[in-house]
C-alpha cells in the first residue's frame, strides 16, 4: 500500500448565500435553512498511503492537537469504519482562515474522507461517506456530496440547486468568530419563517447571525459597512468573512483594489460543482 504522494486534492471554500434559523430542537441543535455554494479557492491536501497503520499529519496547525484536528479525526474514522490496516501521511496547504465562515475545517475533513476512500480502495460510496462526515460536523456532508445545495435540518438535508455562479469578492476581517458563542447569544433570531428556493431567488433571505457578529466583532461590522456601500454585501455562516457578488472578475477586482490598507481578502468564482468532485472524476477516469 505504501506509495507515492497523491497531491493537490482541493478542499474548497463555501459561502452561505443566506442563513436562517427556523427553530431549536429538543437536543439543543438549531434548525437551519441555508444555501451552500462552493468557491474555486480553498485549502489543498496531499496524501501518501503507508503500511504502518499510522495517521500522520505533517506540519499540523499550531495550537490544534492531533486528536482535535478534523483531518486526523476524519482519517481515523474512515480507517476504523473501513477496517483499513494501512495508514497515511497527510500534508495540508492551509489557505482558508480559521473561524472565517468559509468551512475550511469541514472541507478539509470531507476531502480527507473522499480522497482516502479512493486511495485506500474502500469504495464506501457517497452516502456512507456523507453519514460519516455528519458525525464530524454539520457542514461536512455538503462538501462530501459536492454540489451546491439548499440545506435544512441541522444542515444535513440537502437538495441540489443551481444558482448563478458569479465572481465573489471575499473580505477576511482580522478577527476569529466563535460559532458556539454566536449560537448561544440571547439576541440571535431563532424563529425565522421558512422560505422556499423560489423565495430566495426572488430576493428574500439574509443572515440572522450578522447583527450578533456585528455587535461582538467590530472588524466584521467595518467590513460589512464598507462593502455594502459598494455592492450587495453579506456575511457567510457565522463569520467572520464578508462577501459580495459581481458579474465579472474585473468588476470584483476594481472594488477589491479600493479596500483599506491592511485588509485581507481574495476574489473567487462560485461553483455549483465542487472542485473536489472535478478532481475525483479525473482520478476515476
């Protein structure tokens, strides 16, 4: 099983084009409505299967113990579920900010599941992999399935959709948002009336987390205010990243070049089919 490195498996970013909370379950989890779309920008992962049975993440993220790292947890979970005696060395190229609402950790976990299912020859299939992913985090299944999706429940009920694929300007405020703190905040709206896909396409929908994050994180408020003066800006997930759509890369670039000194960000195109699925198709051909 030991072999060469299989490189550059994409772990794309996602945007929540809107995010509503429609209720709260008895177990404390929130009932959500959202629309996920991928970006052609994200982390990258390299894998080298080994014979020693060890899961080794080379150059781990500082401050994140291996037992808490979603990449390691995903690999160990798949190894156990697949009865796999072999191991793997993994190298991460981290490009997405932590605590940014772009799904970086969930995307890394999903790419690990999908890539190792292929490289270890397990063939568990997308439904089983998505089920395993849900035990790691509510956002992992959408990355495993790899299509833009209307999401409900805790994010696990997914319906494929095909929204427009504009260019996005994404700003990365210099702050880390604690998702748990946002969902626990007493000011969070938890009773949005459900909307339909047609409602969203007609212009309904927002992000109910924005008012809370504005209050807790002034850099996010500043980014939202600045970008809203120039385009239709919104926060993704529980933040901190803020985005706006543009019809062309050039139009997004013109606004991006006007950002205040020191502000981080990037430009990427929306993708209704995940770059991970495109890579898997190449591997399978």
